[in-house]
C-alpha cells in the first residue's frame, strides 16, 4: 500500500474503525464487507477514486443500519432505496466533515445523455442533483426525487432513514408507472465510488439474493440460471410484444403552450393481437368471473328526412296531392278525405358507430369486493353484448381498442371491423385482449376518425370508453393531452364525425366535459352499469342527425 493509501487507511480507521485493503478485483469498484473495505487495483485514474470510495464506506459504517431485511422488496425497489441511502449517508458525512464533499464531486462521472431514460441514467442524474445543489435537470422524475429528498431533510432530518425509505417507495412506484425497464443482471451502480450495497441488506434464506443482480458485478460472474420450468401449454399468452403489425400512420398533436399542431408528431401502429386465438370463444373474462346478465338493448328511434309518409291525419306539412284531391271532391260534391298532411317517416338510414376501448394498464384493476371483475373485463363484456345485439339503427358497428407507450408507439387494435359478423374469432380476440401501457387519447381519436371517413354517408360516431384522463409517460403536463384530445374531437366534428365518451371515473366530469362538450359524455360511477350505458349511448349516436 502506497503512502496515499496509508493515509486513507489511517483516516478510515480513525473515523469508523475501517480496514482498507487493495485487491486485484475485476472492475474498478469497492467492496464493503463488515468493517473491511476492498479497493480495486488500477491506474492513476482509479486510484484517485479510492479516497471517495473510502469516504463512502466510512459514511455507511457511521450512519447506515447494516443487514436490513429485504423482505418483499423487488430488485428495482432495492436499487432505488440503496441509491437514496447512499446519498443520505454522504450528505451526513459532508455535514460532519465538510472538506470531504469535494472528494465526491471530483469523482462524478460525465452527465448522462438527457435523452437517455433508462434506469441507470435516471439514477445517475438523481445522484448528481442530490450531490450538487447547483445542478439542474429537465426530467420530471429527477426533479421530484430532489424535491422529496429536500422536503424529507427539512421535515424529518437526515438521521431518519425510514423516512427516506418511504421516499424511495414513491420514486420506485413512479418508475413502474413510467414503465422504466430494470435489468438486474446488467445494472451497475452509476456512481463509480460507491460499493455494491450488499452491506445494507439481509436476504435471509431466499433464492439468489437481489444484491447479486443489482451489485457492481465485481467478479464479472452471473447468478446461475434457474432450472427450466416444465413446458407450459400453448394456451399461455406469449411474453413481450409479438403482435402482428398491420401498418403505421403519423398524426399531428396539439401543443397547448404554442397553440399549434405539431405535424407528424405521433405514430399510430395498427396491430392484431398475437393472443387473438387464445381466449375462449363466446367468453369475455377469465374463468370464475361473474357473468353479466344480457340486457335488452334500447332501439334507436330516428327519422329519415328523405322518406315522407303521405295522406296522414296529422303532420308537419301539407300533402299537396291530397289537398288537390280534396278540392276536386268538393267540386264534385263528394265527401273529401281529411288526411291532408305528411310527416317524416321511419326508414332505412345507414349509420356507423365505432366503439373505441381504452386498453391501458389501469383498466386491469379489479373493482371492490372479493372476486370483483376488472374494468377491462366489463369493457369486453359490454362490447360483446352490443355487437351481438347490434341495436336497431347501428347498421355498421366496429370495436377497436388502443393504448400508448410514448408518442412513438400508439398501439391501435382492430378487434371487430365494420360489417363483420361477431364470429368465434372476433369473440376470442375481444375476450382475450389485455390492458397495457398508457392512454394517448388524441392520436387514437384521429385514427378512429380516419376509419369512419370511409364509411357510407349517414350518422358516423366514435364512442370512447375510458377509465381516466389521457396520459402518457413522456408527458408531465396534465393539461397537455387533454387539450390535444379536445382538438382531435373538434377535427373529427369538422369532418362529420361525432365523438362521445363513457367515463368510468367518478372524478371525470372536468376533463371529459372539456374534451367532448356538455352533451357528449356520461359518467358511470358504478362500472357494472357500463353495458347498459354503452347500449343507450350507442343507439343515441346512431339516431343523431
């Protein structure tokens, strides 16, 4: 050990009783085991990190509680808790020994690419924000992390590690909602001076400890692969996105801040679900779900202005031919027929209604009570009932669905086409569809309206069924996608397509009214009323002039 390492060793032993040793470890990472710190050999650049590595290990020994039970924490949660614990103990050490702050700042790696939204990049940006008060970042999650961290310091103090663990739970949950992928075997702690965090956790008698997955991979080894599971039945849905792509279309999106359309901003990807043949035909939910009693769907009442009934006892206009005959009968001293009126009659008039289902992840949530049916199951059952009954006046009915994963991937599923009978394949496709991702409503409405443009002249309408406001992981302004959806509804209206919505959300009144207008929505406080509301709304749209 050279003189520099000797001084560090004396400092570490004096501050925390830590033994420092240099070992030929794979990689340039430190390993903290008990009160012994193993430093990797390396060139001068690595050696300069050693003082930050020693300071970080001292911080753990002075302020961290070792071997805390991991319990049910998932690997991503463990990584986030560990990152906040690293920042907390370093903040405490720098408070007690201000001169050590420069050691950590000097060891900071270059800032990640702002467009990199992977887990490691987000954690690295958070580390930088928590270490340097003068650092700024335009990422919503990173800024939220610093805000929650600072609020916790002000409220509970740096010594309350449980308070920071609660913050980590919030941040990990947000990453899950953002669908940030976490690959445990490929993850390395971004800060090069920090250890593998195995000092912090006790995984008990569980299988391969998560610290092997989230650690620094200092040995370059990988945990052994799990034994192969017995082959599953072909009835299990395939993992991953293996849907059959039908085509891609680009659409503009309304920017409410600039008050203009961004051209070709969103990409709508039409797909057929890969699991389309996996559901049992004629069913719409998983086995054991309570079935909804079929409803008598209301009949549409609409009048055809091109079809007039003549010689009526009463009506809106005079039947000129009948009036002439009355005058002739009077001249001939005959008793005239008093049926002098004509009125609009019920006649065939083509109408097209497209039912657009929200297939976002939140639709998978079950309702209240044991054995409750999820909203997605209710959506599918209601759509199947409507398609089977095909209420009078809806000559052409289509059932489509959508979800989104940023503006580059708005997935659009055509489950039942206009004029297509509800055969077994369509039943299976609707019954087995899954909820995934987010709700970029405007792009889906524009694409649905484009399908209705090809329909025969007559009432054409989109009926959206959703459980929440439009949202997506690349948009953090809650009003942005609401205003875009409102613009999409206006564009459809100008093209002769009416848009309406059924919202299964008790708090939906404000945003649904903003998007669809006063008379073009209804709110289903009880999700089980969805089939009846869908039937009534669809027939009302079909009868509209």
